C-alpha cells in the first residue's frame, strides 16, 4: 500500500489525497506537525532531504516528492492527465503558475493567519510582508478568474491535474483573508470541482478502508 | 519560426534558449527590460496575462508560458525528456523544487544584487530579507550537492530537462552572492552540463541564423 507523509492542514498534501481518492487508490497516512519541526528530523530528512510534506512512498520503497510532480505521476494514463502533448504542457504551465505565483502568496498568507497568527501579528515587518503577499495573491486570483471566464476548467474541456493543483489552496483562500466574492468565475469553478466523482474535503482523514 | 519573448539576464528565459539550441531549433528573440515594466504593458499582458518572460509563441499563434512547462513540451520525444514515467516524474520533482525552493531564493538574491542593488541596499528590511533568502538558497544548494554526490545528473543517468532547469540559476549563483566553493559535486556537474552538445552561454543573443 502507498504511504503518504501528510499534513491535514496542507493544501499541497490535500492535492495527493484528492487524486488518490479520485482514482480509488487506498493509502495510509502518517500525519506530521509542520509547525514543530517534525519534517526536519534526521529520520524524515532521510526520506525527503528537502524536509517537506507531501512525500509519497511506494510499496517498493521508491519515493516521490513535490505535490505537483506526484499529481502528474499518479494521473499518468488516467482521465486526469491530458493525452495531447500541448494540452499536457498547458496543465504543467498552470501547475508551475500555482507553485510560483499562487501558493507562495495565498498558501503562505493562509498559513500565517490560520496557523501562526500571534507570531505574525507581533511583527510589523511580517504584517507588511503579509500585505504584499495579499496583493500578489489577488493578482493570481485575477489571472485565474479571467481564464475561467471562457473555460470551464483550466485546460482542455475537462477536469484535470491543473484543476486539482489550483483548487487546493484556492478553496480555502478565505482562511488567508482573501474574499472570493469578486471572483465569480472562480466561485463557479470551485463548485464544478467539488462535484467531481470521488471528491473529498480537505479535512477528511480516513482513507485506508 | 518560434518567437521567444525573452530577457538575456533571466535564467528562466535562458532555459528556453538552451533547449532550443540543443535541439537546433531556430527562433527569433524579442528582448524585454523587466526592470522598467515592459512585461506589464497591455500589449504584453494580452500575450501572457501573468506578465512574465519567457513566453513562447508558436507559428500558429499558440502561446506557452512558465519556463519549466516550456522545457517539458519542447523536450517531448527527444533525449532530453526521460521515457520512463517514474523518471519523468522525478524530473518534474526537481523542476518544481527548482521553482519553489531554489529560484525564489537564488534567482531573487541574484536579481537584487545584480540588477537593483542600490534600491535593496537602501532598505534595512530588504537586506534582512536578502539574508533569509541567502540561507534558504544555501539549503537548496546543499540538497543538490548531496544528490549529485552519487548521481552524474539529476535523474536517470543522462542530461535532461531537470539539469537544464537547475543549471540556469545555479551557474550564475555567484552573481547572487553565493560561493559555490563548498559544493564540489555541484561544480563538477556544472562542468558536465557545459560540455553537452549544443550548449550555449546565458549571454549568447544571436540565434536566428
């Protein structure tokens, strides 16, 4: 059985739980507290030298890290990865956009507000950085909303790994202080994603049975 | 002919020039000054709504952005993209590592020191942020060096898109204030990359003929 080194609060880890659920693949979860250094122990660094969850370990011991690389691999030869080479590259384009222009602002704002707020609020410098991240996060949301105005999903005409990657932190962006009200196309798309067969919520923790 | 919306100082854009050179594909370059907002004009945002170079435009008008997605697409069905699905996922793993844990520290430190130093040096907050980025950048270099201790290239046993992605900003890390002397395996790997057929330097600007 697959082993997912996991954290229920992490949108990056949720991406992996979501695709595994779509694919009806059983897996066991090992939960880590990322706020107390549990992913920086020598034992965990032996599994992932970059010290991050999600980390997926296969039955034969092979290890894959980076949420979007895991998504791409698990989706290979399934309906969740586009067949056409150019559309597949467009999916990767949105997945790199997600990590560089979206996650680093929206996920970090959420983490600061939702998980370590007291520490952030006590620092004027971090509050200013938070405001800068909020502005860049809103820019990412605007890029997404404009694209979704004319497209039901991010690439091709159906739900794919690109949607899973972008859904993970967008659907909890309110926890980072983002108001999604102005982004009507994003809100409609969030509803379409949640209707997909096998969809599970970010809080679902039982998967083995 | 392909059109690359480009910037000679950008490692992300260099990745695209490098793979096109390996593949002996002619292309024309349009140079943008990223420090003066040339990639934020309405005309350019019409091509790439996220306002970034590199942006690649194909003869039929299709557009692809995000350097590593472009690399992946151009390398499809060539020796630069691994055939095996798991090895290909490992290449993507390193490419996502590059954008999230390497580029955002090493490339940004280089940009700050090399292109907008006066502005950064005048701000104690930005100098502190720079020091934090340097520390995280050194962490990325340590992860790479440990991996290269036992591997000639990042995935499989040959040069691939993963090496191109990581070479781009690592080989100019000194311009960001990083001393590569302690990273012997990285230095040996940089030399192996520079020996690949079709290798070009980041400063080469003439490609059309």
